[in-house]
């Protein structure tokens, strides 16, 4: 007699392991991504939670790996980026109120909220692109590529994609991005680590951050069972311990970079050389807000008096005044500076706004002790969503007074010039130009031996953008091995050593004078020589 087995044959097969995150509804993934993005946003300068950038991207990477389609992965990346930028760009809300535009407080509030949301969403496109590439590219565990699909090693491919999008596409003029909140800037206080910026710029610092996040994400993907594991490794390392080995290798690399940077700082704590002549310098912070000037709260004579009283009888060789303090080269303040430079044998590095054919330019001029003032730098990169876009506002019919206050009418030049001081050439940057590493490195390659950044932050009220600008300035100083002088109208002004150490800094929201010593240096770093970056 034949005995038939009536049991279901399917029950004899091992059941697929339930992947917890893969079972989540796409809306749940989006909400988790939003919260995790906001958490990573706290790593930006101003919140002092720099350590979050070493692992804050891990939730996004794991969520992307759990997605069921490329559109779901793109949505997760977009929302994660939105959460990050909403926190990192919160200082945009400091634009409120806008009395000098002549609009009501309610309309001003709505406008500022709209700008904040629009720019956060705009910057989030980069994270959406990163998530899409991370999902569709055939990646495998480990660090080695393979000739057959899947081709790309997870730990190396994702950092390369991230760096391309955030350091090539993001700062591109046509993308209209203002890269003030790059992950690398969160490490500006970690002096030993950021010394590697001499070798590969802020991009190299950010690469280490991405390696850390990717190694941790790979460990979770491989060992947690929450999502489908990555494809098999190429190397002979056991899959059970491979993720731990990768994490150990990344940790060792970070440790070596930190130890090397520590040795560099130990040899030259401030980056000062014994052969260069020390030059005493004073940064003049007038603390004149945009509403004071544009709303008529301070008259032109009061503004001139504020600055002349601050520069009176300073025993320094160079005076540095912030962006746009001299509206013309024929005004009262310009004349007062010429008199001080001539009578006291000083130099003055001054931000000016000068009329030219077709509009006006933001410029930096050096007034020498002999009265010469033909040493000039003209802004090469307009501010996105301010000067660059403001000119378009007139096209859609907004009142002329509004788009002019927003920066309309300013034009830029493609020509690079380094104003000459008697001590050496000065690499100048105006407004947001400090945020673009290649602009500053170009000036050093053309002989700039001191970096000066003139910025007007008076549009924002007690905003965290001050700290983010200082962090970017620290990275520019280390990348190029130069002293960097940051002069802002309302603070924070600072003098930064080539090692990235902030030698002195002013308090925001107060008028005053910052006195320090700098040197004009000539040796170029490996990063500066990389003209293609």
C-alpha cells in the first residue's frame, strides 16, 4: 500500500527571513528619514554636536538599502536631506523682520519662511541624487571591485558619489548652491584631524566622515538582518567578520590621519614660520546692521563717525574693514581712510561697492600709506538666492527698491586679481566667495600670501550663520597654509592661523576692534597645487 504524504510541501522549505525595515510602509521610512536628517543637522557649526557627523548618515544608508524601488529610495534621500538642511539652514529665519524693504511683518514672515523652505528643498536635491545612485548601482561588500556584476565596492563607491554631488555639483554656479553647511565643516574644531585638508582639502575630511558612516551602515546591513545583505565580498575574508574588519580598517585610517595631524600641529602649533615678518593688523567691526543703513536709522555722517572713532590712533600696520563699508571711492569714509593711511603710514583693506557700466561691483581695495588706491579685487562669484537671483526679481515685476536691497544690479567678473600690499599679495574674497575652495586656492596659486575675507552678515539677526562662516574660514586657512583674516560688519570677525587655530575672534553684535599679528607666507600646500579641484 502506498502511503501518501498530505502535508503541504511548502512547509518543508525554510521560510525567508523577515526583513524588518523592508516591511515598513514607504511613508514610515520617509518620516524616519526626516527625523534622522534633522538629527544630523545638529552636527553643523553652531550646535556643537560635531560628533554626530561620524554616524548621523547611517540611518539614511540603511533606509536606502531597505527600499523596494528607486523612487522610494529617492524620496527617502530627499526627505532626509530636507530634514538636515532645515536644521542646518535655520539661520535664514534670522532675515526676519525686513523693515528696510517697506513690507509688513506678516508678509516678511511669510517670505522668510518660504525662502528657508525653498533653499532647504533645493539643497536636498543633492541627497536625493545620492540616494538614487546608492540604490541603483550594483555594489558589493568590502573594498575591492569585481569584473562581474555587482561591480562596485560599497565602502568606496558611496563616498565618491557623495563627494562628486556635494563638492562638484553643489558649488557649481548653474546649480546656484551655497555650500555653507558641508559635513566637513562640522570638524573645524578638530584641529588635529583637519590638517589633512592640506593634502586633499575639505573634501578629504568629508571622505573620512563618509567612510565612517558607510562602514557602520555596512555592518548593520550585514549583521542585523533588518535588510537584505550586500552581495558577497571579493576578498578571502569571511563574510561573518568582513564588516568588522572593514570598520577596523576605517577606524585605523582615521586614527592615522589624526596622529599625523597632531604631529604637524606639534611641530608648528600655529603655522607660523621663523623667516616671515610678523605684521600687526586690526579688524574694524562697525556693527552697523542692514536696517540701520537702509532704513535711515543711522545717517551717513554717523556711520563715518563710528568707523573713524574705531580706527583712531591704532598702532598697527594694516586696517581691515568689512564688505561694502565704503559705498563709493569718493565718499566721506573713503576720504577719512585715505587721510589715516597717509598721515599714520598705514594700509587699509576696504570693501567697496562701486558703480560700473551696467550696474555695480563688490570690490576690495587697498589704500597704501603713500595714498595709492589702484590695488583692487572685484567679486567673481555672486551670492546664490541673493545677488545672483535678485537681478531676476525685477523681471517678474517686484518694486525696484526691493530687488536692489536684495542685491540686484551687482555684477561679477571672471578676471582674477590679487591686490598688492607692501608686505605681499592679498587673496581677497567678498561675501560668500569664502565658501568656494577653488576660488581661494586660485588666488594662492597666483601669489596671494595672506587671505582676507570680507563678509556682511548684518542681514541676519543673531543667526548661526556666523559660526558656519568661521568654520569655512578655518578650512580655507588650513587648505592653503595661509593666515586668514575674516572681517564682518556685525560679527563674528576672526584671525585664523594656517593650522586652523582661531587666534582671536570678536563677539557678534558689538562694535569694536580686533587686533592680532599675521604673516605673509609663500609656501604652497599639496591641495593648493591641485589646480583641477
